[in-house]
């Protein structure tokens, strides 16, 4: 299968240059740290939801 968009003259088709890769490398640099921070925050929020659910259930049971 051939490429629908031919390479410009003088450009090696095996190694196309991508300006997106170069531009995104700076943006991706802190991505791993951000993902870890989000996962930690997600775990804290889930724990708070469990605690809140327990308090609500305990309150409902105590009212009966």
C-alpha cells in the first residue's frame, strides 16, 4: 500500500520529520508527575467518599 501523500523531493520516506513530536516533548516532560498526582488525589477522594458514606449510613441507622 502506498502513501496517499507523496514525500517532498529530498525527504527520506523512511524517516519522516514531525514537528509535533518536537513541540510536544516539552509539554510531555511533566506528564508522568501530573498523572501520579491525579491518581493520588483520586485515591484520597475515594477514601473521603467511603468515610462520608459510612457517616450517612450510620446516621440513618441511628435515626431508626
